[in-house]
């Protein structure tokens, strides 16, 4: 994808912004972040989006590079997260998409939003349900990428036991309501949906302070 | 005892879901 730039409304102070740039005030109004935090996230976004392709957009390879230190390693879950962050489905994550998606991972974000995101993540085939075979596929993928070793029968037992708890109507698949009930009873199932970093983002990226034009 | 594990908790251990790495990059 080529490099596409647009000018901001106040060019005297602001840098030229990459395609998909949205004003921090707009993003702050729609998310769990303050304006300063959105500006800090822009520092991170810039770093990630110029790591390989230098076009100010996060490509899947750059996302993988940030997660795994290599752009080559395909990973079911990382690729699923990338797909969900890419709200426009144009193969890249733009700044607004990055902020809106990360907002769900803010420790203060609504649990219902986290649960909804996780549901979409685990609904591999986009049927509107988490199917038992999808859950098995994900457990096998996790085992393949890790040092954990479980027998096929142990995997089956884990998947069956989880489904027996969650699939309350016994139709072999989880609908959004069953999922919501399940995570209420098993909140640790959403532990990967909260990033403590996001509560301290302006400390993590203090360089934003020299550029900030706002007082939150 | 592996059968006590919740499959979704197990999945949450995936490095691909550890977005904290974005901040360490």
C-alpha cells in the first residue's frame, strides 16, 4: 500500500498525518482514553506503523513483528486479533482502528465489551456461534505454539468439560448469551482482555508530553 | 490435573493474545 498523507487542521504545529489519522479529541470522546492518552498511543502507533513498510499504517507483518519479534511467524490468535482490529477490512490497521480496538482492552472498559470482542475472536468462522470444533482447533493451535503437551484425549476432555459448563442449551455451540453467562462465572476466561499498560500509557510513552496541545 | 482447566483460560495463554508485547516492542 502506498503512502497517503493528509494535512491536519493546524499545520503550524502538527506533523503531517498518515492515512486514517483521526483527531485525538474525537477518539477520546468515543473511547476509554483521555486526549493525552490518545496522543501517547499515537507515539506507539507511529513506531509500529513504520517498523517495516514506512507508510504509517500497521500491516499484519508489523503486528506480528511487535508481538513476536519476527514478521514471519503466523499465529492463529494474533491473526484473529489483527482481523478484528482491522475494522474497515482493508488489510491494515489505521490509527482510529488501533485506538478504538485497544480501548476494549483498557482495564476500565466494560466487561460486556470485552466479552463481545472475545466472542468474535473465538468465532473463527464467523457463524455467530463458538462451535465445539472451533474451540478444539484453538486449543490445538495454542498447544502447537507452546511448550505445553497434552494428549488428544486430554484435549477432548478439556474441550468437552468447558462446553458442558458453557453450552447450557446443549446444542453443541455457544451463542452470545451463553458466552456472557459463562464469562460471568469464569471471569479469568477474559484475563487476556485487560492490558494494565493502558492505565499508565502516558508514563510508558512520556515523549508525547512535549507535543501535546491539550490539558485533559 | 489437566481436566480441571477451562479451555478458554488455556487459550488465554497464547502469545498471540498477549498484546502487552506491543508496548514492549
